[in-house]
C-alpha cells in the first residue's frame, strides 16, 4: 500500500519520513560497530600542521547543524578560522586567560583532577592546528530592526550540535579537543560577533602529531553509567 508523501499539520507541510529500519541482528551489529569506532575517539592536544581542505570543514559543520534544536531554531554559529594571524591572536588571548586561571582562578583540587590529563596554560595547538572551530550560541535571534526573537533550550541544543561535530570530526579521521578558555568573551571580540552570540566551545581540528600520546585512562563500564528499568 502506498502512502501519500506530503500532508498538512496545522497548515504546515509535512513530508513522509524515510525509514531505515534494520533487522534485529543488523541493529545489534551496527550499534556495536559504531560503539567500537567511537570508543577509539580521544581528545588530542598535539597537532600536525598538515592542511585540511575547507570543503571538509564545511561538511563537518553541515553535519553538526543537522542537530535537533529547541523549536528548530538552530541557535548556533560555527566560526572556522584558518587565518594564521587570527589564530595567533586567539592563542595569545586564550593563554592570557589560562595563565590567570591556572595561577589563581582554579582551586588546588581542580588542578589535581587535571594532573592525569597533563594540561597546562600553554595552548600551542591554537596556532598549529590548521583549523579552529569556535562555536557560538545565539542567546536570542536578532530581527531586522534589531529586536530580540526567542530561542529555546539554547545550551542543550548547542551542546548536542557540538557532540555531533566531535563525532563527525572523528569519522573524518581527524582529531579535536574541547577547549573552554574561561572567560571566553575575547572570542566574540576577536571574531566580531553580533551582540546575541556568546562563545560556547573552541575545537581545534586537524591531524594528530605523529606520534602523539594520550592519557592511558579507561571509560566507566556500562553498569556505572546506565540503569535499566525493565
Ligand atoms: N580550560 C583549562 C582547564 C581545563 C579544565 C578542564 I574541567 C579540563 O578537562 C581540561 C582543562 C584548559 O584548557 O587547560
């Protein structure tokens, strides 16, 4: 039986969803395979300066922008920076904030928690990685007259989009790192962003330095991260 491909809901057009259902056997195989693949993702702090084509970055951003968002407002802007002078400015400003953080803002306990990861105030990857993607959240939209237009669940929406971006970067065979210099407002200034945008996350994107090393840490087992109510 064939179904109609278009209907109207509250006067708004709806199209038929293209199902992609798998057999139970295939479902398990695909889910396990995707888990194994994503379990290989690591946050990488040392990058090669090997270029990555702009078209790849465009595809990664298009992928992230498929994320679900409150009322489908897509309250995000992905700023992709390869300009060397701008990367240097971002590095200098980020390191100035990081120095302040490591020397006085962060508690001893926090720094102790970071010791196994080997982070410090120096962020050479901000110049070496061929691309920096700075994700901005739109706390509201701006109308033609500069009026505020509501967005909804902005942090949740942008967080989900960032997760999908990180997944897409891994899928491309590239590496990234979630860098959150704090405070981050220097990024809106350096990138000339409009008044409704706030920096959310900075992701360097590139190939890893070869060789590079990552902390030998394990992920929590399923029974520590999941509860089933059957
Ligand atoms: N933003 C700092 C500190 C930092 C904080 C956490 I929580 C990390 O998981 C890693 C680093 C930095 O980027 O070094």
